[in-house]
C-alpha cells in the first residue's frame, strides 16, 4: 500500500497483581497516516487529545519511525521515503501505553510497507523488544486481555476475552510519570509472603477478569509494586485507596499515575470525590491494531 492508516489502542498494564504480565487494550486510539514518497522523511505530530506533544521529535528518533525502520530491516524491505501524520490521543507518560502504542503502530506500518499480513508472534518480538516487556505491546497488538511473559529472551502472549460486564474507567491526572523513574523505586527483593500473596491474587485475577467479575476487588490486591511506587504519585495512590474502600476494584494503571477502575457500571461513585483527574470510561478494545488503505 502506498497510503494507509494505522489505528492502535491504548493499554493498561499490571491490573493490580499482574506486574509486567497482565495487559488490557482500551478504546482510546492513536492514528498514524502513512504515505510513501520518493525520498526523505516528513513527520507531523498532531495533538488530538494527548496533551504535551510539543516535545515529541519529528525526525529519525521518532518512536514510530524507529519501529518502522526496525520492522522493514527485519522483513528485508528497503524503506522508501515516508510522510507520517501522527494523531496522538493517548496521553503521554500517564500509564496508558503511549510508547507501546507508537511502537506497535510502527511495526504494523512496517508489515504494510512489506505488503504482508501482520505475523502476531513475530510482531510481538519486535514491539516488546523496544519496551523490554510485552504487557502493553501485546495488548495494543492483539486487543482484549493479554497474559504476557518472556522465556529465554523470547516474548510470548496469550489473548483472552474479558468478561463482557467489565467496563474500565480511568482517572487521568495532569502530572506525568516516567517508567524509568518508577521502576527505580522497586526493591531488588520482596518478602516471601508478599510474593506468595501476589501469585495467588494474579491467579484469581485471571478467573475474575474472564468469568467472575464479583471477585475483582480481592483479585486486584497488590503488594509487589504499588506500595513502593506510592511516593511518586500520592494523589493517585490516595484515589486508589478511596475507591477500594468503596468497593471499586481500582489499581494504578501501568507505571502510573493514571488510576484504573474495573467497574461494571462505567462510572465512579460520586462520593469518591475525584478532582484534578480527567475521568473517562474506556471500553475494552477487542481488535487490537488495525491497518486500512487510504
């Protein structure tokens, strides 16, 4: 295709106890319009709701461009000149997988430029290689709920369909958070009791997310990462505690500071007193990245 559009969903990761293992695609989308040109590279970045995109590069260092080039090299395709228009809707550095979405859109564009259907297993290796973990990338690639892992340096993911009654709501603050910073707050070791607790809750979460949502409050309990990262975003931590005290299965979304609430009604209780957050109901995206000719 000489001109096409890539649409890629946002994602939330961890979902409480599933650190670097659970991901879910959400119905908030970045769109990249790709047009083949004779030579050169032109990148336009358009703020379609993400906010703060003025610091996004428009040269070879742009994440979508880097992913396109890596994919074309992997597929043995000579990359032509390109004109990209990137409509950014997913908020940056908020724990909603903006970087994973950019990488997945670039990988999908690379397959389109090669005239090939996306090989999901191969594409996951490329995308997760940029991230260092596969939870967000797999969710944006495959849609739905994903269980991700790495075995011997090879990334894997299994896609599951979440229970249809689950209606995610996110509370997005104006402040940003860097994954590298929040990972730096994690200890090198955790108590055995906490590790055992999270193992049990993660197993329960798979059942709760797919078959028995009434167990989600218990299933989303975490002792592995959220307590250690709490100083990085105190307002988000407080909101999670408030929502959970009111029976809402809430957790920090990815590296934060966005708060994820797994509701069945699509709203947060008014008594939660959510202020200084943009609250959005974002249904689960079930399709993952999509490529269409223009």
